C-alpha cells in the first residue's frame, strides 16, 4: 500500500507526528549553531603591534622624530639612519571588549597568519562535505535512525572536546570531525522529516523546520554576546544538546524505509504506536499480504489502508514475478539493496536534475556563508547583525511556506535566486564609503534572506525529486556540493580582503543569476507523492503539478 496513504490515515497532523517533528527540529538548531559559530569565533578584532622589548628597537624609538605602531610592524623614522619597519616580534594587542576572546586572538591569526583564520572555516566545511558522502549511503543501507543517533552522539562529544583545544592544529582537527558528524545529523534529520510527512503537509514541514535553524542563529548571537569568551560560548551552546540526544532516542525508524526494505513487523509496530497516540484505528490484517509472499502489492498506487482487509484472499493468491521482488526499476539497473550515488546520474533526466541541484546547492552555500561572514564586518555591531540575520529568517520562512504551497518549488526558487543575484551585483557596484555603508548592508541582508529561502526550498525539492531508494544518498551527494561551497566561500572572502574588496559580491551575483536560470529545467513536485523508485521519479515531468504519481 502507499506509505503516503498510511501517513494520511494516522491523522493530519496527529499528536504522534507533531511530537516526532518537534524532536527532529531540535537537531536543526544544534547544526545551525555549529555552522555559524565560526562567524563569531573568527570575527575581526582591531589590533596593533605590541611594543617591542628588544634594546635596539627601543633605541630606535627613543631617537625617532615620529614613531608609530602599525597593525603588523613597528615603524621607526630614526634621524641617525634607522633600519625602517620592524616586524611585530612581541605579539599583538587586541582592542576587544572586556572578557572577549576568540580564536583570532588566542592563536594570533593576524598579519602573515591571517589566512589561517579563513582556513579554519574551510577545514570545518571539508569535514561536513566528507560527512555528506559517508552518511547518505550508510542511512540508505542501515536505516535513518541508527545513523542519526550515532552521528548525533559523536557530534555532541566532539563539540565538548573542542573546548579543550589549546593549539590551532587541534582546534581545526576537532572542528573537522565535528563537521563530519554534524552532516550525518543534518541530512538524516531532514530526510526523516520529509518521509514522515504526508504530501499535503510536506511544504510546511520542510519550511517550518527552518524556524529552528533561525532560532539557533539567534541563540548563538545572544549567548556569544553574554559570554564573549569562545570556550564559554561553546560549552553553553553544546550542553543542551545532551537533551537532544535523549529525545532522539525515541525517534522511530522511517516508515517508508522499513516498507521499502520489507521490514514489515517493524513497520507495523511503528504504525500501531502512532495510531495509538493519535487515537486512530488500523486494520488487524495490516501488511499480512506482504509478509506471506513478499509481494509488492503493499506498494500498489491508489490503495488505502482499509482496502486490504476486503481482498486479502485475492492478494494472497496473486503470484509476483522475481523482478518485482527485487523492486527493479525500469531501465535503471538498480534495486533497493544495491543503489548507489551513481544511480543519480544513470538516466538522462536524473542526470540533468542532479547536475542542476549540485550547482544550486554549491551556489547557495557559497553565497549564504559568504554573506554571513561579510555582514559581521560591515557597519554595525556584529552580535546585533547576526541576531538580525536569524530574526529575519522567521517571517521569511513563514511567508515562504505559503509561497511554496501556492506557487510550487521551481518558480519561487528561480525568482529568489535571481533577486539574490541582482542584490549582490548591485552591492558590488556601490562605492566603498562609510556614508552609504547602510545601503551595502541592506543589499547584503536582502540577498542573504533570498538565499536562505532558496536553501529552504532546495531542502524540500531535493527530497521530493529523488526516490526513496536513493533519497538519503542524494541528499548526501548534494550536501557534498553544499559543503564544497562552504569550503570555497572563505577563500572567496580572502581574495576580496587581499585584492578587490567587491570581488566576493561579483562572484555571489554571477553564481546566483546562473543558478536561477538553470532551475527552469527542473520538474515541479508540489503535492506529488514522494517517488519510491527511479521510474516514478522519471515520470514526474509528465505529471501536471499538484496531481499524484501513477
């Protein structure tokens, strides 16, 4: 029977589904906090060269007519023929507020070590990128729940251990591991949310989870302001995650994954627990036809929960061919036990869609994290600006839920990417001046808001286009390109800092504009059932938006 029919029968929305949804949403807040901590931990702090202690330098300073401290060197204009600038060998003095300490200050990531500041963020997203390739296939093979629990425990553990790092190398290595495990949490959480949501509620489920992402950003801004020492901030935002681990223990396996892997006893247990919590009655003969002959009759489109109690004898007498038992999909060479990431590129349509999704995920990541980093260096308080970034996402996500439900996925994604591209490009051509700094910040915030809406709809879109047999793998592959964007983004910012200051905005604008145009080649998935096989996914282009899959 259709899994979507089962989900509908449990209630829209039932108490069980709502409780499960809220438990999963808390994972999102934890991931967003970790992703954006580097915006605070690596935020620029005014600094200057500390006074040198060497006698010869002191002598130069005593004989100067005008001595000054530069950010990276001591200048000496000695009348007796001084030797010019002297490198900061006594360290640096940071003009930070009382108690403030980030990794830039602790590890002296300034001057000729400034690139290490950007490299720390790059290495973190490298870990996230590798996690996308690792945990997607694992969740496809062993289930969503064990992968989620394992990666969640490891992510929380590495977050705590991070506070014990006292060298730059140990810091970035622990962050690498932390990013790796957090991707397992992120990807598996969203797939579970989408697979447990009926078609009519999938837009809202996939959008409102982003409110917890926004909440994580706002919590980080407040905590880092109250506890400006990065170690205290890290501990404060990590300890509540222990409760998240406890709550996630009660999250069941994906019903859709259980049915596709013929684990009918476990699937029935999940269903009956949900029905009991929702006060819903289910037929006693649930999945009996599937257990008796391994038939795929339980996946027949158009069947509902109660129709099976009427014709079980006929179903039992029905013989199923061996190719149906393997859940083969037409002309794909893939069955549910053997599908890999390569099957995303096996057929022409999936290959084209996969390339567009990969590019758009890369683009959204480059722009989102790039603008988030740039905004904190623009005019205004970095804590207030970060808080506003999160706060702006609340009405944005509420509004986008209704936009995506009314206009679908394709057109809104295209429009938001184009607007983000135009705002970034416009910002690149503004003169760099304090007088119009507010305008540059406003354009950056608008571009970031539109990009965040793209991020939201891409999450939903990816899960709806790719079938169950490769869904978690597809999310993992897209996450690889997303985090590749996170790896590239700090380097784009670094190029802007060392060459043309507007260079990042030009890159963000060009990528967003191209991504918006490429989106037009994707299918519309609004209100369609989630495809379980590659054949069903391929059929989406022939289905009118809002109708059901055959």
